[in-house]
C-alpha cells in the first residue's frame, strides 16, 4: 500500500496508463483505416497515404456488395456452419476431453498419445481431401464441419480443466448414484461455463473465417459461405468485369477494387466484433484454464 501511495508508485501508474493507451491506439489504427477506407473514394485513397476521416463519404462499395443476389443466402450458410459447427466442436471436444480426464479409462494413454501425435504430424491437404471425398462429403456443408470437429490443442486444455475439478464432487455424485454421463452433464459442464464460452468463441471465429475448406470442398456456388463469395466479389472487382451476372448484379456501376476490399473486411469481421463483448466476461478467465494451479 505504501508503494502504491508513493510518488514512484503514482509515476509508475501514469507510465502504465500512457503506454497501454499508446498500444491500444496502435491496435485500433488498422481498424479505423479500413473502416474509413471503405467509405472513401478511390481518388482520396490514391492521393492520401492514410485516410481516417473521409472527406466525401460514399456507400458505393457496400451498394455493390449488397447488390449480389446470393449475398443473403451466403450469410445464412455461414451462420448455419458457424452455429452447427461450434456445437459439434464443443460436443466432441468436451465429451472426449472428459473421458480422457478419467484415469480409469482403458487405453487412455494410447489415445492421448495419438491426439498429441496429430498435433505434430498432420495428413496434409491432399490426404484430407481424399478422406472427405471417400466419405461422400464433397459439395456438402458437413465437409466444413466434420473434418475440423476437434482441435487437438483445445482438447488437451479442456482435458486439463476436467482433471482439476474437485475429486470430492465427483465422488459425492457417484455415491448418490449419478452415472459418468450424469457427472459430466450435471457437474462438469455447469462448472466449465468460462471454458465453454472461450472455446465457443475460438471455434466460431474459425468457422466464420474459414475460406480454404470451402474453396476445396464446395463446387456448388449455391452452397458458398460468405467468405468465399466475398473473395469472388473481390476478384471480379480486380478484373473490372461482370462476367457472371448470376453472382453480382449488373445494374450498379462497379466501384474501385480498393474500397471493395476494405468493405469486405468490415463485413466479414462485423459479426465477431458484435459477439465478442457478450463473451468478454468469460474470456479472460477461460483463456487461463489449465495454465495455473492453485
């Protein structure tokens, strides 16, 4: 307490506030630049190195993007993949992690070693594509969900959390006649809300931003998620061509490609920015799960 009230302590606090404020401002500069650039004109972007407040605000980039007939359908597909994929991720990760956290599980060490092995050595793009093809998942939305159902790194962290649950709770529930599934559902999951919220955010962002799997596995344009459709819009704006009238409306004058790129970034990151504040209270606690022992 004396150190905090001393002159040195106050100077240290002021320095921390200034330094952290400076770092925060640096991290916000790219977002402000992209947001402002999406409303700026091409002439303003070409004349100024950085644009933070557009002199002449234009919505041409957003009008061009939202003139795409399939945009709302692609947004719905991305929402579906994100929601269903996140639920599948949480179900598979938590159930497998809880099973591996039980020391009486037969073959526990072998399974855990296989999980760790998959973190170091992966099959690669071509073997994974062949597996998806042989399972009949090509041109199916499940090809965006099932191949990434479990993250080995997240699985190990969740397993560590379940191992640190008070043994007395599990023993008391078992004595009361609760099965392993009951202990998992009634005790383990209610105590792991910060962990579930944190990894739900990680998985959801991964599904929302997933572009490569859609490019590899989805040949039907009616099943394209938002990220792949936005990539096609950017490519069309760069080529200065509207060769595919079914993809982009032809009644609107095409704006410069640079503003379209920035508008695409804003549209793709907006849902994550809106969802994050609702999970922020769990995030700090959740990211420390398994990292600190009392």
